[in-house]
C-alpha cells in the first residue's frame, strides 16, 4: 500500500481478478449520453488539459522562429520544427514513465492528478520565465505531465467497461470529442491573446485553462469509487532503491550529453526517434517474455505489432499540423477573412471542429453496427489510405502563391476522417488487448507509436520547402497509402491473433 497525504484518496494494492476494478454503475442510474456517468468527469479533465496543451502548441513554433522584435526567440525555422517534433514525441514517450508509476506506485487516478499539476507548472513557466530557459523548463514539465495524464486517463476510461461491452468504442469516441472541444477552443483563445498582447499572455491563458480543469476534477475526485485507485502490480519496497538509482542515472546521462553537446536542439528529434524505437522494442520484449501471460494475452500482444507500425505511420503525417502545416499556414495560406487577417494558429482549430461534428456520428455508427462494424485492422488500413489521400490533396496547389483557406480545410477534413478511424479506436483497442497484469503499459505502447510518428513529423519537416513541396507531399502520401493497402490485406490474420477482440 502506498503512502497517502492527508485527505487524499487511498491507492489500494489489493490483488484483483480481471475486470473486478471496473467502476460500478452509478446508484442513481444516471448515464452520460448512454455511457457510464464517470466518463463525464474524465471527459472534463481531458477537455481542459487539451485546451491548455493545444492552446500552447498553437503558439510555440511561431514563438521559437519569430524574430525577437516580434516577440519570438529567433530560433532558425528548421531547428524549431525539429524541436516541436521532438517535444511532441517526448509527450508520448514520457507516457512510459506515467504508465510505470500508475502500474507500480500510485495507480492511474493519483498519477493523473499529479501529472495535471505538473502540466500547469509548465504553462506558468512559459508565461512568466523569459527566453530559452522558460521555454525549456516549460516544455519539459508539460511533456512529462502530459505523458502521465494521457496514459492514465485512457486507462481509467477503459476501466469503465467490460472487455466485451459494445458501447466501448462509442464511449472512447465521446471521450475523444471532449479532447477536441479543448483542442478547438485552445488555439482560438490563446491565438487571440497572442494577437492582442503577445506570446506570454497566450501561454498564461493556457495555464488558466489547466487550472480550471484541475479545480473541476478535484470537486468530483472524492466521488470516484475506491476501486479506481487500484495499483495492479505494486513495486516491492525492497526495489525502491534500485529504481531511484536508475532514475538518477538517467537524469545524469541526459545532463552530461547536453553539456557536452552530444544532445542539442538540432539533433533532438533524431535522438528521440531512436529512444522511442528502443523503448518500444523493450516493452514488447518484456510483455512477450512474461510467463504470467496466458496464451491469449501473448497472441494479443503480437497482434498489436502491426497496429503499432500503422499508428506511427499515420501520425508521422497527421502531426505535421504542428510543423509543416503550421509553416504552410503562416507563409502560403490566404488568411484574409472579409478584410481581417486571421492568426495562423487558428488553422490548428479546424481539425477539432471536424472532430466535434463527426465524432458523435462515428460513435453512433459503431454503436448501430455493433458486431457488424469493420474489424480494427480494417479501420486502421482505411485510416492510412485517408491520411495518404490528404497529403496528395496538397498537390493541385503546388506553385500557387496564395492558397485558399478552404483548401486546407478540405485536406484537414480528409485527415480527420482517418483520425476517427484510428485514434479513438486505437485507444479502445489497447485497453481490450492489454494483459491483466499490464493495463497501463499497453496504453503506453500505443502512445509510443504516436510518439514515434510525432517525432518523425519533426524529422521529416526539415525536408519541406516551397520548392520541394510537390515531391514532399506526393512521396509521403503515396507511401502511406500503400501501407494502408498492405494492412487491409493482412486484416484477417491480424484479427485472428487478437483472440476474440475485434
């Protein structure tokens, strides 16, 4: 049993049988759009966290490469896109740490709460601390905190449902809609604050958003069932010293590498890419070598390998919203609306608009189809075809000096259809495929796939220029679409490996 501060929910480490830690039905019989009522609390905290995250993300690239006279840091553009990709990848990479802490020390609920506090501290740093120091401290805090929150919040949503509950994908689609309500409002409001008062006011607004989310969640926190604080695989006290030593050694290695110049802003994205690949191999190896896993669990872990690759490929293109498409919005789009110049950061709110409009449609569609809906590998294959098509849709505008805003809206609509085929479904899939011993680690693997794709979005962005955009968009679009065709051809054998999971 872990130590608790006075007044905090207690984290229990009592052994449980599979699914026994799922939250009970609300005694009042009330639901949240037909889903378990507790989903509304997780919907809220993630909505406000995404408000702060995307509100900051909408500004940070411009903050880095804009000149000092415009309120920026004057970092070279090619270095800035690499940092953004590496930072985005680090968010998902740090989900391993969050998952480990949740599985072995604190449980998902307490890990999520402390992660939210760290995120708020990061936004405050960006708002108040000047120059590169504030940027570095802020991004590190937000990356670590967001990684912890993303993993644990998804794990908690998964615990609301039994493995075979047909509402599961619909519930994750509603949860994903909450994510995107925050993702819509964040860039709009922080972008307006940037235009009116400067970058630091935009970052300050992101901090306020996270604070609102924490206050609302704290009010609901005590109403959560005691079972939600379960620690599935508690770390023995005798091993605390070993893991503290490992953590300190890791920090020391990173610090020395940075001081010696081995790790720097220019190569950060490449380093994160290698680290993510090694981390994914390590986790897959750990899971597959664990003799406590049943044969069904072992097979399900294997089935996730091609899904991991597909997720990474999808997000390598999709996350270029924050690298290439952000630059495209700033330099190529006609942002004039009836005589008013729209902030380029607002383009990042187009995708959340489509999510909010379409997520309920997809949720209703999956619910209505029930067992007749496409299997998850088929959904993933279609997602890759769609994101490939989105990149190919850039090609007719190659060479145009001023690209209509509606054209980028069309591209992001196609990408969003792919996102809804893959992202919420992938979150649901990991909770269904997860071995009982490692519920958060499987979510972490999914986040690692997103991490790899996000980091690659920064690595690839270095090769984008207005002169190379035809070859850039065409090559990436065709390769990703081809991967989608391959996944569709392999859908049936992958589904068989999932052992009853669709």
